[in-house]
C-alpha cells in the first residue's frame, strides 16, 4: 500500500487528508497511474502545473518523474495561498 497525503484544497476535494492506495509489491506508481487511482475531481485538480509532489519527504523537481511503490508516502502539495 502507498499513502497519498493531501494538503489544502486537495484535501478538501478528497474529503480526507490521506488516501491509502492498495498496491501489490511489484507495482510501481508513475504520475499517470497515480492520477488514474484517485477520485476524478482530485485527479483533474492535479493538472494544475503549480501542484508539487514529494515522495517520502523528498520534493520532486518534476511531478511527471514520479516513481513510487508499496510503502511509499506521496504528498500532493497545492500552491500556497494567502497574503
């Protein structure tokens, strides 16, 4: 299982701050397979180019390079708002 951590408006869209993704040990998630495993409204929100991704606490320079598997934590970080 991989754990998706959602912050800000992404957590609001999902109705939860975390989503467990059941994964066989041999399956690796990439950006497209992650989006396909998420609820449609959340997956659509991830098309925003300002969304950042971290795997096990390491921020990825490019979310399309996501590679994660069972036991990994994937954090989805929306742009910071406020003033």
